[in-house]
């Protein structure tokens, strides 16, 4: 059996100390009920108000937002200790020791804490307490300095409380009691009256704080809660002599404090100067955080100490500013000399400031979304460096609050997704919309890629949305649809796979060696090949263009590589095979001409569809134009490509003929007529039928299939696409369109517009619109200036809200790769989302005011309020 411990453990000592502190606090002011106390503020009636000074306290703990039962602990910094009941009135404060007194009052530490020299890491105190001086329950325990603060701030009144809970007689407190009605009917505010929601009682602020001894009545002591007689009691109290004297004491003290006429006037100025210093320090820290976050730079290094190697970009910028900026220079001097231990340079403060900046940006975005009312949801998912699925949330809305009408697609963060099924993704986005205080019934559009978990008609995200809100129109991504059309073309026959395999082999043989890449650069003076993207097929046009325009140069480079003696024989053989067989094959030459023209046409349309202000009618016109291109290309494209290929063949000294392939004779079945002649196609005709026409026909079929998805929008919104389409309708057709539009936007007997009113407005609008074809953006801008077509404005806002592509979500992935890299793979989700929000929405970052951030940062902790308020 182990021997009995002689001394108490550290935990037992801390528990004992904590219980003693709680007991001391609970007993504070208990003797006031039995002894007559001297007035805390002595006023001489004959004294000049300019010569009367009251001392402002230095170390009062004050938190306007936190009550004693709802304590707020700051885990980043150290320094606060529980309020002691010492008499601070007799302290002698001089200009020489005011800074030391202020720092000691804010940064007192336990006697048992060990200080490890010049350690610039912030400490925490888990036993930090707060004391709400605005709670009426604590007013009996206030000392003179606390009274000065509460007098300057004034008693806090919760304006959100209109009525209190009912008592056993079904009576309760009402906010009307705060107003006094005079005999002549005028009203005045009883600013001395305070209601405690926790106690369900009212108090007289001035009588409870400035009473001499034991005051008369419940309003000055335990509080009054007899709601049946509250009116009569208030009238008696406010005309009492004692109440009038206490009111005079309160007003005179507040006047002197506001004029800064105290005996510590010099010390007060130094205190204000110290606060100004801390505010300037925090502004510079915020500016550094903004710079690093905006440019996607890492903050921390391998340690967090000033003037040491590998301490990261954040502390490095602090060190750089200290060479030129006197404020940061003074701050660094205090840290290095151990004058302060709370310096706000730690990683927890960095994270907090990142979240404050991101929250300010998100608040501004949410404000604009709520002003727009209707919005669309754009989602896309990708894995990050830590192999977690990240879903990018983009909100599309029409901003009509500015001078001009603009379509905004705002990024609101990355959401970590654990379940990638349709239901799992929908649950995540539904909870996020709820957290952002956005109504899911205001969603008018959905934009996803063509994944089955997103676009699925039975279990996809779009189906889950439509089950709740049928007005959330789904639009597949236009760019993704074009990409799938190219995939269908490449898989329509076997030869395209071999063609793109050859393109990739040419790139690989040069890129795998710096020496071979230099040979390529010596021979090719223009474009260089690129690695083929597995997801963005239209981007392959860059590699195809480089080889198509410099065929002879690539062939010379491959032949030079094949003649190198110091390289592997396998590479020599492959280079020679590519130069003589693949690049020397006339079918390859005509293939590269055909694919270059196809990829170029699709790439142009894809780039146009990626614009965030792209509209459905424009997207439909572009896809229709692409279909017309392929229909015309089917007739004349092969022969034009044949002529271009012959020119390249002559430049390469290649015979411009199609190689004769061995005829593979199929075994006939027993019931087939052997006398039936088989059709033999020439090499050229076989290439045109089995390769070229197969590609083009598949493109036309795929694009028509994708276009079908837009025809539903044409049936609903078609009459609003342009001014020409609106003016071309007769009255009966226009009325029918308005009626169908109302039904499409109707849910649970509620519709966004009234069809009959919309019909009347559009009839008049047709006459007012300027001549010429104008689009919905220009029409909405025109309507905004008139401001007398409410239903039409709503209709065009909904039309412009519907997305066309998910390009904005895909663009956010580039920031994700920069932020969460291999070396930063352990980043928390909140920090990742905050940094991405700052980097992507950096135009709103410049509108955030430093003063607002300082106020919000200071309100998080009692200690910070002492420093910054």
C-alpha cells in the first residue's frame, strides 16, 4: 500500500483556492445591510463643477454582453484575475507609473506561474472570471471605480424585452413602464428604471447605487415585482426626496466624468494614450492578416518566436514593420523585454482575425442576397490534399441595389462532406442555408455538374430540392455538357483513342527528360505540347494546335532524339516510331486537322459559357450555333481537311494517300448467300464514313440531347428573353405565356407574380421599350429606372437568377489547391473556409472597416475591452 500523501496535490490546491474565491465573491457587500455606508461620491453644493474630479478606475472588469451566470472565458490570453474587494480610492497614480499600473491590472499572473525567459507564446488562464457590473444583482458589490464606469456607460436596458413572464395573478412586466406620462400629456423616459429578466423585477438604478445605508423600498434593494401595484409604486418613488437626491448625484457625476474633470486627469490621458497604442497595434496585425490571406500565403513556420529562423510569414512581417513603424517597434520592444505577456501574435489570434474578416465579408454577401430575395445554388465537389471531400457553395443572385443591375455569383465557403450520396449532399446544403439564415423556398435555380448524385432524377440533389421547393429549376452545367459531348465523340469509334494516345506519347517522350526537352525547344520555336487533361477535353486543343502548326519541327526533334546514343534503346525506338510511323501516316495528318477544327469550335463556346453573367437564352443560341456548325462541317469539312492535310504531307515529303488496309473477310453463316457481293470501300471513303462522319454525327446527337434540357426554360421564360420576342407576341399569346409563367412559379397556392397583372404590365412595356433587340439585363435596368412594373421586375430577376454553368465553383478549386497544400494539409475547416472566402471575395475585403473589426475583437473578452475601449 503506497504511503499517505503529506502535501495536497496541485489540483486540490487549485480547487481550494477556487472555492475560497467563489465564497469571497458571494459574501461581498453582505455587511452593507447592517452598516450605514458613507456615500461613494461626495458632492459639495458650493463646489465649482470644473474643480470637482472623480477618478476613473484602471482595472475594473466589465463586459456588456456577458452576465454572471453566462461567463465567457478567453482561452487565448492570460492576465485577468478575479476582482478583489480592495479599496482603490487611496491609490496614488502618477504619470511615471500609470503604464505599469495599467499593465499590471490587466496582465496579473498567478504567483506559481513560471516564466521561461523570452518566450513569445501566449499563455492561457482557465480560471478567468467575469463580473457583469450592469447586472442589478451585483450593484451592492460595486466599489467607487466600478460606479464611475457604470455611470459613464449608463444602465443597460434590453430593448428586445417587451413583456415579462406572467405571475400567479396573470400579470406581468411591460415595456410601457419605462415611459412616464406627465399631466399635460407629454411623455418622458424613466432612464433610472431597470428590468432584470433573470429576477423578473424592476430596480431604481440611482437609488440602488447611490443609496446611503439601507434604502427605502424594494426598488432600491431586492427589486419590485408586484405588477398589480407597479404603476402606483413608481409614481410614489419618483417624487420622493431620496430618489430626487440620488438622481442629482447621478447626473452631476456623469457630467463631471464626461468633461474628464477628475483628480487623475493626467493619468487618464496616459491611459487613453495606452489604449490608442493597442488599437494601432491591432490595426497593423489585422492588415498583415489581410495581406497574407488575400495572397494565399502561409502564416506560420516551425516556431512562433520573434527573431528566430523559420518563424513564418506573419512574424516575419512583424519584424519587417518593426524596422520602420514606431508603433510595432514599441510593441516588439515590450515583448522582447518581457514587459507584456499578451501580445496578440499567436496562432489563435491569427485564426480569430481570419474568422472575423471572413465573417464580415459573409455578412455583407448575405445582406445583398436578402435584398435580392431570389437566389440560386451552385455546387461542385473535389477532394483536397488531406483526401477530404470539399463542396464549394456558390450563391447566384441579381444585385439591384447598386446603380446598375449586375449578376453576382458569390462564394460562401467550403463544406466538408462525408457522405457523397444525393441525400447526404442535400442534407449538408440544407443545414448550411439554415445557418446562413437563407430561406430554401427562395431558391429559384440549381446548378450542378452531370454527376448522378447531383442531377439524378430520382435520388439526386436536384430531386431532393424539387421535392421541397418545386420552383428551384435545375440547369445542368453547359461547359460540362460540352465536355461530355466530346467524350462521346472520342468513344464513338476506336481511332480517336489511338490519336490522343499518340499526342500524349509525344508530350511524354520530351517531358520526361530535361535534355530531350531542350532538343524540343531547339527545334520548336513556337507552341510546346501540353499534357492532356482527363476532365477538360476542350483544353486539349492546345496540344493539338502545337503539333498541327509545327508538324515538321516535331518530326525533326523526334528523329534527333532517336539518334542519341546515351539514352535507353526503348526511348530511341519509340521516338523513331513516332517520327516515321505516326507522324508519317497520312491518316494521322488528316485526323489532327479534323480534331483541331472540332476542338477549336467547342473551346470557343465553352469559354463563353463560363462567364458568370451568362444567360439561358444566350447559352441556347451558342449551342444552336454549334449544332449548325457541325451540320455544315459534315458536308464540307472532310474535303477541306483533306486539302490541308495534303499541304502538310508535301511539307513532310509524305505521300498523301490513305494506306490500303488488309480486307478482313467475315465468316459467313450457313444460311447466307455466298453470291452476295461485299461492298469494298476505298481507304479515303472508309476513313470518311467510319471515322469522320462517325465523329460529326455523334457530336450532333450529343449536342441536340443537351439542348433538350434547355427547351423547358424556353417554354416558361421564352417570351422574356429579348424585346423582339416580347413584341412579336399578340395579346392572346402574351396572356397565355403570363398564365403559364404564373403556374410555373406557384407553390402551395402562392405564386411569385400575378399573371393578369404581369400581362397588363407587359402590354404597356412593349410600347415603352426602345427599338432594337435588347436582352433581359438591359430590360431590367430600364424597368429599375421606371420603378412602376413590380411583377415584370420580379419575373426578370428570377430569369437572371437561373445559372448556366458551375464554372464559378470550379474556379474556387484553384484557391483550394493553393490554400490546402501538402504542407498545410492539417488546416482546420473553419480556417480553410475563412481564408478561401477572403481570397476569392477580396473585392469586398477592402470595404471592411478596421474600427468595426477592433470593436468586435474587443467585445470577445473582458481583458480586451479594458485595452481597446
